[in-house]
C-alpha cells in the first residue's frame, strides 16, 4: 500500500526514526509471514520504540488479514471496521487513501462476491491496455477510421 510506504518513509527521515530505520524499512513493508524470526523481533523492537509507526503497521496488517480471510458475508463489515479504525487513529497518509476505499467500496466488495468463481476482468483490462498502446503508436494518424481499424484488428488476436 503506497500510503503505508509514505508513512514508513516519513518516519525514516525523522530525527527519532532515522537511526532505527536506517536500512530496515523493509521490515515494515514485508509481509509478516515472510519475515524470519530475527527480522520479526527486530521489527517488533523498532515498533516498540516508535509506537505510532507500530500502530500504522498494525492497520496495514489488519487490512492484509481482512483481504486474505474475508468472505462475501463478512467483507462489508470488515472493510467498514478497518475504515473506522483508520479514521480514529489519525494517520494522514492512510486517511487520504480512505477516499479510494469509500469511493470504490462496492467494487472492492464485489471481488469477494465473485472470488469463489474466479471471475476476472483481466481479459477486458488486457484489451484496454492493448487499445491504449495502439493509440499511442497511432499518434499522428490523419484518418481516424484507419486508427479505428488498426485497434479492431489489433484486439482481434
């Protein structure tokens, strides 16, 4: 999550965080399950000395846990609870990221509705990406009909 990276980066530039996070920012950005026991202890030690960073890390991990364990029945309550926690704790970078969660709430929750069937919009996204690439390549086409045909032919494959 970009917002959490900004929080870690801001702490790494603060006077009290700079010596603790020098070369150790990855401990907060890596998934908990991917840390070795020593790394987890080091992250916990740093978190104890920087309690606000620890609280932000816990929010990040709570979101990861929600995403990994939520079902169609529990997703809405879990997302709403996480949003409420972020609003209460007062981390500016995370609050700014909340607008995406609020604005795209239905779309985020739709993932859990269709997750068991593995329905994906990847095919459509691939076609859109190809169309955009063809439009960039077609800069300077004098005839829009030729560009349209090129897009239709390019996406036929």
